[in-house]
């Protein structure tokens, strides 16, 4: 039973436009949500996170939105750049427990 | 430079031939973990360790063993590899996983791609 779901396996966006990556979850006890970015032949790297007590967190071009009533979070990248092309993993954790990852979304930013 | 180092990065082996993937971190992290990444399944946890001599099963521990004799090292052992263990493996570490102040951030190694024929 997947607690964290990324329903879009891939997304293609034009350079300069907005990229929106989505993630749904089922466990209402999650206290932190994170996004990781992974380039080919490299390990995942932490990108941005949000606490369950907030609904938005912004870091430069990256913003994560959390909608707890819908059990949904999204990552917005504005403006998108070719270097943003990577696999993006959504992850969530419950206090005192491990991270649970989604299946990942491949983002391609076309120049 | 703070890092998690895995070896080997690539390995092709045959069914039943024991192998070990090493993992070492230089950040004095207490928590270490192994994940496997498979298409459509994301990252699934194999084993984790909260500290030296403390290890526990993750979601997919069958066919794997681990040990944590030193804080910096957390090797993954496949006693008798099978083709269904062909995957991309990641070691990760964290300072606070499971403790107060834990925000979930993990530091990952670069990955070890294993093929079992």
C-alpha cells in the first residue's frame, strides 16, 4: 500500500515556464514532507521541505505547497531551466519514523 | 567534504556469489540506511541503523544482511544474490532521523548499480 504517490511518471516543460510536480499521500500522521532531486548516475539530493503545520515554503525558484485537507502537495519551479531536468522524488515522514518515498517524476525542461 | 561513499559503483555478478556493497560516511551521523530504487517503485528501504550495533529491517529486507560495527560504516551483504536483486542501491545517512528535530533530510551516496545474472 503506497502511502506516497506521484501519479505522473514524467513531465515536459518549456524553458522559462512553470513546472508543477504533484504528490498525494494517505497518512495523516506525516509531519514533514520533502522533495529530492536526482540526476543520472548520482544519488538523490535534498531540495526543499515543508512542515505539516505550514502550507507553503519557498526557496528561490522552488516553492512547495501543502494542502492537508486534500492530502496533496506540489512543487513549483519558476522559471524552469534546462538544468532542472532530473527525477524528482516526493517523500514524507511520520515523527520518529522513516521516510516514505514516491515513485518519482521525470522532469524534462526543453530549451 | 561531507559525503557518503559507496563501493562498488557498478557490479555484474552471478546468482549465488556472495557480495558486499560498502558504505561509509564522514559526517558523524548516527543514522544510516540502505535503499533500492526500481522503476515505478521509487526508493524502498532495505535496512536501517539508528546507531552502532543497532540495526532493523526496512520494507524489503529479504535476501540482505547488514552490520554496523563502526559509526561511519554500514555494509550491505547479499549472501546469495538472485536476479530479482538486480537494482540500483543507495546508502544514506542522517544526523537526527527518528529523533527530536528530525526534518527527514537524508544524505545519499552516489549509488551502486548491481546486476545479478
